[in-house]
């Protein structure tokens, strides 16, 4: 059975592994309340606005969505949609799953099920294929005790 990482799901596990779920973590000294908050926050260059968006989750985080060419984080300017950008999101995902117990337990509870992300429009900057690969990789790392 496939697991669809979606905040709109009726399944608690699928909601918890979505980017919009509340899942407090710290990445490079910056506190975030969700991956979505992180993802939308790095689209802004100003640290004060970033910190505000980093504290959001759910639809509140999603509402900060905007088109962007670059992302900004801790002094770095990265072209959006590149491998470097995807690696930054992967690092944030690793922080979420190593630091937030409920999220870690939800991801591990999926066993070896295929993870999908069917939520409508696919992001050109962070496609579902990349997102699902990240979650699958992190799950395997957690299962092996590598993180």
C-alpha cells in the first residue's frame, strides 16, 4: 500500500509526514515549526521575515508561497530548483525527522511502503519525485540507525 504524504489526508501518518505538519526542529541554529514554513521562508532574503515564516505550519505556512528565482539561508544565495536547493531541503527534512519524535515515528511506521505526494499541482522547484526520494532516503537512514 502506498503512503500519500498529504496534510489533507484523513490518515494521521500521511498528515504528519507532510511538509505542512507541525514538526518543530532547528537547522543551522534556526528554529522552524514545519518544513513548509522553512520552504516558504527561504524564498525571502530578509532574516526577520524568514524567522516569522519559519514559525508557521499548515495552511498559514502555505499562504506564504510565492514564485522565486533564488532562496536564501544563513548567508547563502542559492538558485531555486537546483540540486543545491534540494540538498538544503533534504537537510531540513533530516532535522525534522531526527529532532521531532512524532514525525520520526510516523515516517518509520510506514515500513517499506512506497511514499507518494499526490496533492494536485507539482512544484517545479521541488518536485514530488524529489520530495518522495528524500523521505524514502531518510526513512532508510532512520531504519539503519545512520541518523
